[in-house]
C-alpha cells in the first residue's frame, strides 16, 4: 500500500518518489497537499526549517524534479547579494525554456525590474496555467540583504499577479527571520532529525551489489552503534560508511570468516572505527590517505601535511601558556610542589595519594584552575624570566578566543578568572615538540 497518494499525479511517479525519499513520506505528503494540482494557486510562501542533514534540500529537489513541476533552485550563499540572487532566478527561468537555446544576459538592478522581467518570462513560457516554484536554499542569508527583499519574496504572488510559490529552506526558526515592521506570514513546516532507525534504513540502501543486504545492514548497525552518540549528520555517516566498509570486509575477502561471523568482523573493524572517531567532521586526512593508512596499519598521526595539529602556529609564550594550562587542568594542585619546585624537600606518599593516583585524570576530564596557578606553572617551565606584562595576559585572551582555553564562570568574580584547557594530549605533544 503506497503512502503517497494524490489524484493530480500518476501513481507510478508517486511510487518512484516514495522510494527516493525514505523516512520523509509524511513531509512529502504534506507538501503535496499544500501544492495541490498544477493549475491551482498554492500558498504564496512556505518556510521549511530543520537541522542540517534533515533532508530539506534533497526532498524539495527530488519532489519538484520527479513530478516535473516548473521551478528554479537557488542557493543564497552562492548568490549573496540581492542583484545576483534576482538575476540568477531570471537566468534559470530563461534557460529552462524550450524555446530559446541560448540565454541572453539579464540585468536586474531593482526589485521593480525583477517583477517586470519575471512576469515577461512567465508569459513567454506560458506558465500562467500552473504554479511556478522558487526555492531559496540557505534562506537565512536573506537577512543580510536589503530590508525589502524578504517581504517581497513572501508576497511575490501578490506583487506579480502570477501563480508563483516561494519556498524558503533554512536551519533556523522563523522567529529569527520576522522583520520588526511585520510582513506576510509564510506557512511554516518543520523537518525533524532522522532517528537511528531512519538512519539505519537510509544507509542500508547503499549496499554494494557484491554483498548481501543483510551483511551491509549489520555493518551499518555496527557503525551507528559507534558514531550515533557523537554524529547525527547523514552526509558524514555516509562518508564514514563508504570509507570503512573495505576494512570491514577484509576477513571475508581473505576467507578467514563468512558474512555471518559478526564477532570476528567486529573485532577486525573496532580499532579502525576508534581511529575514525578522532577525525569526525575534521577531514584531517583525505579519503585516499585514510585507505592507505588502513592498509598499512599505521596511526593517523603518521601522515604529514594535512593534520591540523602540525599546522598550529602560536606565538612563543602562547605555546608555554597552553602547556602550562594543560598541566594545571590534568594535575592535582597537591602535585605542583613535587613537579615544579627544584628543592621541594621530602614528600611522603600517603595511602590517600596512592589510592587516587591510580585513576587517570584524562578519564575524568580537565579541571578548572585559577589564573595565578597558570602563571606560577608558566614561570617554572620557561627557562628565562617572564615578566607578567599585558602581552602575557593578551595572549591568554587570544587562547580563549581560539577555543584552546575556556573561561569558567564570569569575568567579575572576586577571586579572579578560572580557566580550563580544552585541547587533547596529542595536541599538547605536537606543541611541545
């Protein structure tokens, strides 16, 4: 029983559309109800919002293309001024016409020119008898343009007296769009995030033909079990799935296991997925380098040239400040005398210290520390004498701005600011070298 049904469109097209947009049938059904039949006037403007990788752009493109609805699709990041945006809409409208092979240059300086040229282009294409859709992706960029652009798009149907619907796609809510002077309210629609079951279904559709669907589905289940808590981005998960599948298949290719030996397959892929966890979203190495690294059995830090850690350039004292901050975050206060004083005398190792030093501080996370402790450790690890000048304090502020340090609490605390080091041990090792 198909989920998508509409009397204005063929059942075969709707069935094909349903296969192309899995787990978004309810949103597509809602859009079809809003659009209505081709000749009917639709809602003047529709605002669709949701987090990144929730399928907004893909669903709109697939829906309009599959049902062959006349439309233009413009990314507001690429066309970042009002003139570029308006001209691009007219160029796409002109180039999609079957009458003209070559597009003439379009000059549109004002919104009045756009309304006049748009009405002419729609008349030339004989689109008066069906709805024309203008889709503006990354529509939050419209807030940076002239104040009349967003209200004009919201009521473009009224200004042009044509059957046109403007669809705005954004990652932020409508309340952050609404002008202070008021405007026409669009029909708002929310695209929720994909659940883990939805991601499992979508990712499992891309299985290679040489392997069974159950085998690839088990691999996706393992992948989501590792990455779902830290990454919900469908594009990133598709990239990770394609990147690590060859390593997952190695025992099967070598004949050491079959497709049902999930335990052997998991033990083989587990260390490589842990390595991939370190570079989620970062793209520190290219896909070809990652595949070569998996084949050679090396570590991500062995590659040169693309690692972010090897390209960090900081001022001289900022490096020592960052090292001192890391030591202050991960070493207890009671150990400062033992580590940073040359003549600290005899220190008794009590049972209390032995008991608590068995737990690694790296597992507990960074601890906040005051400014005077940071400076005291800095003076002890730098060879020459460092004066507490404004230059040193400005470098601490720069490290907070770069998010290498984070400030804990408020600036107006009576006991002074407290900081926390946010970088990893590998990062500090690279700086210390």
